[in-house]
């Protein structure tokens, strides 16, 4: 409600009456000269342990800026420092690594470490094995997680709550407890009938039984607008068409999150590939690198370690936007 101030009805020299001036809530002038807005000292909608009034103090503002810079430097040192140090060791002679590990190339750079690790130690072969294992595990996990979440969240069958409860219950079972029965199953599969030892399927198929990914997908699909699903069904879309053309395009953030989780988990997995892939020619980097550490030159071994970290880093950088936008499971767009 606006209140008109009668005292502001004044006539000018020509006898004309000025436009009435209205006062809004809090005394802000609406019809005349606009009131001055307070100067923003902090981003709107943010809260901190330093008030806006204290932030205007130059001493406090300078101290906080310095603390923020030190914290950022510490985070960079802890997060990026080990990776940079490993990259330095990858092209450093072994003697320099042992004698002066923190010196910056006191006796030059040795790029031969990378070529020897790639060719002589056959890191290229194990690297390819790791890529195949990660790609297959990613595909199986995405297939199970997306279809399972779609059935439990979108289709919602009568027995969906029971299955959802059973899936969540498996999260409380330690993975170590399942090693023996899972290994016996791989030795004598119920359908195939042939042992899957030294077969990539022995790593791919068990990776799909990830209740965590199914729960993530289900919770994200629960937040998608149901009106879109109903409109697609009215237009005659089948269950598969609804899944492929509507649900998946709206779920890019969570697909990026699960993809990063699945790839990194497969890339660093050690125990299960060591048990089922006994043939060294089929083992991934996570299994072969500890096996060749004692018989490989230190500089060459560190170069092999640096090569093994490339894919996870590049993969995370490529999907960083989707990962961060979907980490809070709030990527559904309603409308």
C-alpha cells in the first residue's frame, strides 16, 4: 500500500501542480528522486563469519584477503603438489630422485624414462588392458544403474518398494564378505558353465552390482518432473522411448557423476582383478605396477606411475562441469 504525502503537492511558478510523491514501505520514495541503495560489501545472499560492517574496515578486509590467499595456496599445495612432484620425477634421473628429490633438475632432464616405461616395461600393453576394463565396467554399471533407477523411480511397479529396500540393504554388506562366494561363482557360472577366470567378463559383470549407483539414479529420477512423463505417455511414447528420449537427456548431470565414479573405481581396483586375472598379459596397471616395482628402475617406475594417472585426471577435467552440477542431485529442470 502506498501513502501519498500531501505536503508534496506544490505548485511551480507557472501554477502547475507537481506529480504526487508516494512513499513505499520503509520510507523509500517511489514517485520522486529514488532513494540511494546501500553499497554492497559482500555478494548478495551470502553469509560469513565477518559481518558487512566489519568487512568495510580496511584492516579486517586485508586480513581476510590474506587468509583466503593462504588457504588457496595450501589447497593447491596439498591437491596439486603431489601430482606435480610425480610429473617431475617421471623425467628426472634416478640418482637425482634419490639424492636431491626436491631439487629442480640438478643434472638435467631424462625423457628416456617415459619411453622406457612405455616400451621396455610394456606399460602400453597394461595401459590398454586398463582402458578395456574401465570401459567395460563403465558400460555395465551405467546399464544397470540407469535401467534399475528407471524401473524403481519412473515405472514404479507394485513390488518396487521391496526391491528398493533390498538394494539399499546391500549397502550395509562389506564387499570383503562377498569375495569368496563371488569368486566361486566366477569359477563355475550358473548360466555360462565355463570358468571366467582370465576373462574380462569376470571384472565387468560383478561391477554392475553397485547398489550405490542405483540409489543415486533412483533419487535423481525422483526429482524429475512427472508432468513430462505423463505428456510423453499421452503422445504415445513407449517405456523404452520414454527412457531413451526423455529421461536420459534430462539426467546428464547424474550420468556424469556416475561415470566418474565408475571409471575411477575400476581404474584403481586392485584386489578383484588380481584374483580373477591371473595371466599377467591380461592384468591392468593397478595389478602389474606393484609386481614390477622391485625389478624396475626407480625413474622408469615413477614414469609408469605418472602415465597411469593420466586417464583419471583427464576424465575428471572433461566431466568436471557435469560432475559438480550433479553432485548435489539437484540437476532436474522443472517446467
